[in-house]
């Protein structure tokens, strides 16, 4: 068996944003999020559509859904590190929250917006692979403002092997992180939704057109990573060159200063031989009396 990479746009959308298989998104969100009450059903707002190759640039990597209580969920897979990603996550969530109301509607109609970011890079200083960010009262630690929250899975911090997986949440993270390295569905992938996700990710289930788009997206990911790595190497090389240039300039300056000092010493010694006193030599050479005495 060979699986596609769930981290690519088309695979992520086909697995988690598929109207025909909503159970996958429901279980994934219920297992990953600390919800006050579980999701029973969802409407996927930007459901997966079989792509055309020329439409590659229009492929969306996020999944947006509402459950039966009108809570809105934004699930985003972010492969490349983006400078302002966290700010963008807050902006998207706030925008989705504000767009729930038309002009003149009452605020009581507003429903929670919950963001879940799956990151293929480190974003926070904590060691944990999962973090939940709430708006908390600093003095009382009360969670009074409950309509917005942000959750993040940092894949690179997740280190468990197949045999170490315990919770269903860990098995979902392992699926996203390791699917391309597997040649079988793990035995502990023991929920119907998780098994279905593996089956959808199995390449034999994909059309030729879908695989063409998938391959193009994989190449684009590798190209972007190469651009970033090249920029990093170029930056290091430029920094090293600049450091060497500065070092050489300092060395030349120090060499000139040392040569000038040696010349002063030679002149002072000659004046001492001629019998000039220390004060006169100091005025003429700029040396201190102590330095002149040490030449004797």
C-alpha cells in the first residue's frame, strides 16, 4: 500500500473536507478539541471538489464547517513556516466571527469560532505538540470570553512511534505525520473514521487527474522548501562574507596601529640616545613618560 501525504492541499481537503465522508472531520475535531459538547453533525462550507489540473492554484488547504449548533470550525494545514501565520489565524477567526451578523442584527446571534491549525513547523516555545489558546481574565483566570479560541498541533514535536500511540487523537496526528512512510494501515487505527481516512489516502483510490494535481502540489512544496533552504544558505554565506570582511578590515587597522606604535618607539629610542629628556620626547611622539622609560 502507498499513501498520499495528508499535508498536501488536495489530500487534506479530500480527506477532511469531503461531504461524502463527514464522519472523518467530526471524529477528528471531537478528538482534538476540548469541546463543551461534542459535534454530532457538520455542514462543510467549502467541500472538496475533484480538481482540474489547470485549477491547481485555486486549491484551498483549509476546511471550514459548521455543526448543528452553528459553531464554526476552521481547520488549516500549514506546511511552510510563515512569518505572520499566528496573526493571520487570529485575523481569519475574528473575521469569520464578525461576518456572522448582517447590519442591524443582534449580537446574541453570534456563535463560537474555533480555529485548529496543523503546523509542520515549530511555532511556540513549549515542548508539547498541542496547545490551546483562550481569552482569559488575567486577574481571575476566568474564561469569560468564550466565543474565540485557537488550537495548534505542531507536528515536529510529536515523537511517538506506532506502538506508543494510545489515544485516538494521537493516532490522528500520527496519520497526518507519517502516512507517506507507511505501507499498511496500522492495527491500532481502530475507529471507522480513521480507517476510512487511510483508505481515502491510499493512492489506488485516486483518479489519474487527482494524482497529477497531487504530484504537482508535492513538487511545489519541495520547490518552496528548496527556495527557503537556498535563502537560508545564501544568508549564512552573506553573513560569513560580511564577517570576514569586517575581520580583515579590523586586522588592517590593528596592523597599521601596531606599525605606527613601533615607529614611535624607534624615534623615541633615537631621541634618548641623543640625550633628549622624557618630557620633550613625550610631546614629540605622543608616548607617555612610562612608555618611554620602558624603552630603556
